C-alpha cells in the first residue's frame, strides 16, 4: 500500500513549467498584438489601457497583472509601466525591438497544435504554395530583430578579427535578407566592396535598412535566387548566415578567389543529435513542415564542406542558451 505522506524522490516542477509554456507564450503574443508595450511607454491604469484597446476592463487588469508577474511590466499604485526588459525589446521604436520576431514565432503555433496528427501523417498537410511564399516582410524583419539582440554583434566581432577580413576587398552576403551583416562589415572595413544577394522582394526591405544606416552608396544589392542564378565572381569572402548551402557549395567555390574563404554561420546539433533543446525543436519544426532545410551536427557541416573542396580552418562558437550558433571558416581548395 502506498503511504500517502511519502514524498516523490524528484520534483514535478519541470513538468509544470513545460505545461505553462503555451499559456505564457499566448500572453506575449496577445500583448504584442495589442501594442501593449508601446501604449505603456508612459505609466497608465488598467482602465486607460482597456479604453485604448477596447477590451473588458476587469479582464484587462488581470491580463496586465500576469505581465507584471512575467517581469514585463511593473505596477506602482494603480499604474502599469514597462520594465527594462520590455522597454528594450518590445517597444517599437527601440533599436533592439523584437516584435516581428515574436509575430514570426506566433505564426508557427497552429502547426504545433496538430503535432499528434502530423506524427501520423509524416508532417503538416498544407495547400500547395510558391517556393518562397514564407519569406515575407514579417519573416525578414523578425530575423533582423533576432540578429540585433546580440547574435549579429558576436558574429561580426568574430569575423572582424580574422586576418582575411582585414585584407579583403570584396565580400558577398549570400541570402543576406535584411542586410544588417553586410552593413556592419562595410562599417568595419571602409575599403570593402560589399553586396547582398537575395530575392527581389526581400531586397526591398534590405534597401530600407541601407537607407536607415546611411549605406545606400556603400552596399550593393544583387537580386536573384541563389539556388538558380549565378552569384558573381572574384569574392574574397562569401558570408552566409542561416542559409542551407549543400547543393550550391560548388557554385560558391567557383565564385571565390583562389585564396577566398566561406564564412558559414549556422545553428548546430550536439554530436549525439539530442540537444541542445533549441536545435532539436527547430529541426523537428523543419521536418513537420517538410522543409528542405535541416539542422546538422558540426561534423556533418564540416564533412559537406570538405566534399565540396573546402578545408575548415576554424570553428568559432558564438552560442547562447537560445541560439546554439557555430561559425565555420572554410578556405577554398584549388
């Protein structure tokens, strides 16, 4: 007979935290949808917020109280205000705003609610869509905002320290999207000819960032689909962040100068394939969506580069708990 005053040997708290995940993410998604943090750049009462977003006053107050518990808001007397976390990342005019990144993550939630059926079906059943339909404005802005939260700065500083970067004359940011990496490289090396290669509709956003940073005359844009079109030639460096390149490595090899390097930044799996959590979750999501993109082990990235006649000279780890990022420096073999 089980003794009712006997405690389990371990805590169930990890399970509780997992089950709360959906509720907490919905709090953040809803707060972003209502522009809550923009409205609270100046302290306001729940009644004021309720009137501005046209919601039920009682539920609005309880909603705001949860945001206080999440350390996204503070409350003094009866007025709510943004914490430093929210002011830094969730207010639209902050240079580190991540609202579009949150919206991008929210769009994937319906797929996860159908996970059980997808396991039976071999993935999410979707209507036929164009090849690049998912790469829209929210997708591109979300990736820009995610990069600016620290990943871009760590990567750019690591690349800028390379001797090859200091002497480079021509650099291509392949699939560069928002163009922020290209802008940073051009800022750090005034003699560098920098170009961003991406889809024509994506480059409309690239040009917005180039204008914002005063770099329209410094960074060129090359419209095209790198899986189909030629990349150009005589590059000293080709930089590719979060780009699946296995099928185009020969094309990259040809586009580089004989002493050129490919700098490939990607998330990676542990060698046992069972972590880190961010990587295995992302790999599952890609597979659910029947994507051609995948997250690989570092040794698999190295192997694919070597098969395409590159030698990996260096691997730089710029990982954080939420972004298990590796930068591979691969030299062209002639």
